C-alpha cells in the first residue's frame, strides 16, 4: 500500500504536512516531510476529520417519488408516509438505507443517526439489524405520529426503545394538546432514565409561536439522569417573541441540550401557511450561538416524502443554513463547516481530530473552508 504524503495542507487554522501510512496518520505537524520512492504526493488542499450526520430518516429515504408532496407541508408528508409505511418490507428498508449510506460515505460522512418510525416494527427491526453490521450507525426510536395521540402508538414506541434503540425520540408538537405534548416529553425522559439512554426529539417543528416544548426538554435535562439530549428542528423559535426566545436560548445553553437544525427540509416545509412575507423555517442559530448553546446541522431527508430533493451531502445543508440564517461572515461560514466534524459528532461522544494515530481522514481539493462551502465537492476519503 503506497503512503500518501500531504504537503502544505490546511488543517483548521494551520498549514501542515501529514503522512498517511498503512491506514493511519503516522506524522502530522508544521514543517516539511521528506518523500520516499513510491509515495503519493498531494500538495495543498484542506484536511478534516470525517463528517457526522446527526439527523436523517433512512426508513423513508428515496421514497419521495412514490408519494409526491403536493402541498409541501409537513402534515402532507406525514400523511403520505403513513400510507407508504404499510407496504414496507425488511429488504426494501435495508436496501434503501444501504444505498443512502453509500451516498453519504461518498461525501465524507461516516457517522449517522437515523430516526426510525416506531409505527412500523418492520422498519425498526430492519434498521436495528443494519446497525449491527454498520459501525457508526445509531438508531433513535421516533414516534412519527406521536406517543399519546393514537391507540397503539405508545406500545410500538416502547417496543422499539426496549428493543435496543440508541436514543428515545418524541414529537411533542404533534400530540393533540399542549399538555399531552409536555407529557410525551416527560415520558421520553422517564424511559431514557430507566434504560440509561439519550433523548433525541423532533421538537417544535412548526411555525406556531405557541409551541413551547423546548423549555420542558431543557427543564427535564437539568433534572439529570440522561447522558445526551438533542432537540431537533426547533423552528417555532423562529417565530417566538424576542424576549421569550432570549429566555429559551439561555435555557438551552444552561441545560446543555444540543439543538440540531435541518435547513433543507425546514426552509421548504415551514412558512406554508403564510401569505407574503413567508417566514424562514429555521431556528435561531445565531442567537443560540451567542447564548453559548451547542448546535448541529442535519440533512434530515434524502429524497423522501417530506423533501423530494437531497444528495446526502452535509455541505448542502450547511450551504442552505448560511443563506437562510444570514451566517455569511467569514467566521460564521467557517463555524458552520466546522460543526459538521465537531458538534455533529457529539451524539457519539468526543468529536474526532486529525493527528498521529488517527485512522479516518478527509482531504478536500479546496483552499479553505469558505471554498469548501462554495463548491461542496467530494472529498478523498482515507479510512483504515
Ligand atoms: Fe426529522
């Protein structure tokens, strides 16, 4: 196996030389390394750890063409999916999930957290089986149609959690009443504490400023006993009155809850009940950052009933985020790109770095992170 010698490569804010030798980084640092006969030489470019996808739905991926979303709303997506769900087979779920993971890998994404709809035992069992042979894959028990709003939903959700999912999901804004939404959050935390699991909810994915489940998630997190808590979407925050939003951002930061935004889906799913002007379907990333909160960036859908488009390239999600979130200063764009290999990894624990002994590495043929965002190319993926 030839060695690969990277020279004058960009690594965060430094220029380094780095030697990839038989599946591991052997040398890394400033200064010039000497090549030997047979080495592959790569001059310049950008080095990063692998990216991580904190929020995707592999059970629904690649199904969008079978049930086009005419209204473009979240609710029609859920309705279309509930019909498709009846015809799922284990082989079909596994095949689409495997194909989608291959797409992700080609873009340098080597960790995935999929939400699986616990309304389908077929999907749950298929993705848990796939996890057994797919290092880096986590499965969240996600009750797409709520825990309390329909008979039998709670049983399927609990079956999935107790069957070995990595984290407990919920969808409080989709329950019938505000009180039932809050109760579903508390049920999720109670189950997570009992089993020592994390919590990862779809939280306040609506334009309704009265959707206020995130504060309950934060309060439950502060009560302790749950190792890692993620609140996905949180788009209602976009429409909260500013004083309330400020309080919630502070609470998110204090509690350590990680907010994962999903800009590709939410920029098209939200604002659908608005005339003009139409609201942007995005949580307040700038204000969360300012408060000291932890943010992640998900792709969410890959050609599914909610979002017909999608490439599985997380840089596309980052690209949408900087546009819709007005995060286009040099520092903000760099921070968004770095989220993909730092905060996005937190559901798996400590984010990876690039240094001696590392066995996963991406090389991008661009000068810096702003160019990475602008061009969104494929990386060269180095894995042991
Ligand atoms: Fe989602």
